[in-house]
C-alpha cells in the first residue's frame, strides 16, 4: 500500500539549509518560496521555512549509504563552509557503521552503512 515517505524538516535559515543540502549532493525536485523537495537516489525529503528549536533538535533521520568513509570526507569539507554543523567520526554500532551529522538547523542525520 505505501511506497515512500517524504518527511518535512525545519530550517533555522532556509537559504543556508537549502544550499547545505545542495552542497551535500541532493538535487531539487520541487521548490517554492517556503518549501524545497530534495532527492538523491531513493531518498527524498522536504525542507521548509519553519523552525521550532525543540522540534529541530529532536528530529532524526537515518539515511543508508554505500561508502561512509567517502561521505565523512565530504562532511569534513562541508564543515569549512558550514561551521555550525557537527559530526562524529565513524562508529561501529550493532546495526553497522554510522556517522552522526547535525545539519544547520539542528536536525540529526544518522548516516549508516548497515554492512
């Protein structure tokens, strides 16, 4: 019955978050003044021009990736342009390997290689 989910995530600064996700490798599938739909491979989500601190800092998305090492190098380069982001080094966890990345609005992305 269900085939996809597209969560809506907040932005503290809409333009900064929009550019962050473009620089992170996502493409814009739809956009208006208050909403952008990003897509890459099988992943899609909206950012919106709306922010509540408690909501942003309690939102988590898990994205499965194929090459966590390369992605971590990309994140380290993004940190130069987006000093507000935070990330961890690669961690071994019971469900694979993961990097935690906090985006410019405070949303936590679990970037996971389940292998």
